[in-house]
């Protein structure tokens, strides 16, 4: 086997997000529309499903991690949704604060939220480039 064949990026396994309180985090993300795939309190983790894919967003309890109010520089995880502006309406109705109103990007629209520990998630659509979307 050549070096090129032995090293290949196949896709995402999970995106890990540190949280200070697993129960609070699960509640926040359920309000944001996520479904819990599994939760292991004894291990301090919960997996949130993302579409029909096996990988997801893995919440991991970190001792001593406190709340951080926005704004802050942070990595962002963006997830595809059919309509980001409709997602913004759902999030607002569920009591999840938006970082900003939905904004235009090259492929469509995006809206971002932050959990209490500073993890930023975006919900983006492909309304301007539907040929790139998972569903047309």
C-alpha cells in the first residue's frame, strides 16, 4: 500500500463541543431542533443527530467550563438546512437567541447561534446554489 493510499480523509466522525453542564446543553440543543442520538451521563457525553448521517455533534462535559457571553472569536460549525431564514424563525420561537439576523452568503443564507459555553453553530442553506444542496 502506498503512502497516498494509506492516508485518505473519508469524512467526518463527530464534531466535539465542550460544555459545562451536560443536562443544560442537551436542553439548549433540543430547543434548537437537535435530536439526541444517545446520552451517557456517566461518561459525560451526548450525541446530537445531524440529518441521516451517523456522525453528529458530540457534547462533552468539561469540569469548570463556565458560560461565556457573546461576542468572542470562535471556530464555527455550520450545518445545512433547507431554509436558514425559516430556521431563524424556529430558533427565535424556541427561545434560542440569534447572534445576528440571517445574513446572505455566496450559496444562500446563514443564521448563527451560540450555546452558553461559547460554541457557535450556523445553519446555512443553498438557496442561491441549489445544485450544491443535499436535497434539491
